[in-house]
C-alpha cells in the first residue's frame, strides 16, 4: 500500500538539489565561520553567499537577514527582542521605575509596553505572548472573523502610544487564512508617522506563505518577518528573521554568548543548513505561481471529492480561493473525533494532522478553530490536509477513495 503524505504544512522533504548544495559543508568544508583560517573563511563565504541570496529574493539588504534555527526562534526574537529592546531604549518598564511619573520613563517611553496580535497565531507567537504577559507585558488579541481574518481597521483602533509591536501571521498554518498584511502594515506605518516615534513595529510570520505568496519586504511594508527552511523543501534547523535597517537598533538579542548574526543571535552558524535554506528559497522562487495554481487545483479536487460524497462536511477558514493558502484544507467531520479519525487515516496509509505540528504533543483542541467563534466541539472534530510538490492527481484520487471508505 502506497503511503500518501498530506501534511506538508508540518514539514517537507529536502529537495535533491538542496541536499547536493549542503553536502560539501558536511565534510570537506566543515569549518567554523568565526575562524580566521582558510576553513573558517570558506564557511564565512558560504554564509555570506546564502545571506546575499535570501536578501535578494526578499528585496532586503544583506545585514537585514538574521539566521536562526527555525521560524519559532525567529518569532521569539521578534517578540522578545522588541520588548527587551524597548526596555533598553526606555531605561526599563518595571513597576519600580518612574515613581514620579507613572506614564513616562526618563527617556519618554511608556513603562508598560503593549503587543497587539490575533488569537489564531502560530503557537510560537501565542505561547511567547503568554510568557510575556507573566512579565506584565500587555497583550491584546484582536478578534477575527469566522473565516479567520483580522480587520485592519480594528488594528488601527487598538493602537496606543505604548504599543510596541503588532504581530499578524501572513498565512495561517492551521486554517490557511491569508491575512491583509499590506493593509495592516500601512495602518501601523501611518500611526507611526503621526506620533513621530519608531513604535509600533509590525511583524509577520511568513513561514507558510513563503513558497506561495509575495514576500518582497518593500511591497509588504513589514518591519520584521519570520521565515522557515523546513516548510520549503529545505533542511530542518534553519530559519531567518528579516529585520528592517531602521528596526535593527531597536532589537535586543534573546540568545547571548557570541557576536554572530550582527550580535543578534549568538551561536555558531549551521552552515550546511543555512546553505540548504538558501538553495531551497531560490528553487521555490523559480515557479512559485505555477506551483501554487497546481496545488490549488489538487486541493479543490480533494475537497470536491469529499464534499460531494459527504455534504455534511464543512471547511474551517475561508472558502477555497485567493484568500486561502493554495495547499490547505481544514475539514470539519461532524460525526468523527479528530484524533480517532487521524489514527484511522494513518492505518490506511494517509498522513494528515489535527493542526500545528508544534501542538501535536498536547491534547488540547485547536485554539485556532475555537477563535473563529464556532462551537468549541468543532475543534475536536477537524483535520488538516496540506499538499506539497510531490503530490499527484493520482494520489489525491487514491486518498479520496480511502477516506470515503473510512467515513
């Protein structure tokens, strides 16, 4: 029985050309990029070339690309780095400071920084936000529509003088919603222009969007953007955070212990993974639109096959179209427990998921689905299908046949 993998939002296989690019840096070119001898210089040259390539695709400057171990780490650097950077810029925001003026500290920055986000972010944003709340950081989660969209006007209405960061996921890893990132960025920029201050900043998690959507930072208008290698047929263990030149001085490192990555991320750079990441982003950029359309067609074929046989099935998130990631389906199965159904699918050779792989080890239902304002039980009766480049029409038809036998 052929195993059919339909969980590409969780991880993707390494492209053969990516693997080929990585191999020299696993043996003969194994040097540390921080070393001054020839082995180190070879590693540094590879690091520089990878950074230059990714910066070029993003329309960014060389020093605006900060390599991390994952998009999760990049998200942490964005949130924690901005909050800590704000503390440094404003001489702190603890309750023990600013006793003579409860609103402003000596540098003119408010003492109680505020973050605006949504309730459907990736777990690395949601969990980090919860941790920051324990440190007396105010986190505002704006409501979303039943399809998962945030309203840019709601963002504008929520901005205050002490808002330091707005973070909105570009394409949902769970329900596939594509957020109006450009519009939100414009709202934030316009507010900043009125106040004349460098805050608030705008961050987006583009891990799922990278291979399908526009990621030119000038076009999007973002200040920070998180990226992942393993979602685009690159190796695990590599990610990046784009930080605009104006924003760089406002970010403090989260991991210390060295001056790597322009002082923002200490640790010896993983050259093989970074080289692979760079090659992967080059490859997915070659035929991005055509591949998105191909996967969109296969995704619709899968949904039509299921929905025609079982009209009671429903989608979580937007209807298939331009506002949903082209490879994503998140299906509500009214009469089936999602965990039990996922096991049945697995035994039938179908790999799908409940939602984010980062929350699979926990037993709680998807907070993303619950945030849509639907019956909370719906979250425990839904499964995510996410397609990738190796998927064929024959596999989709095969998957439909197997699923219908199980329902």
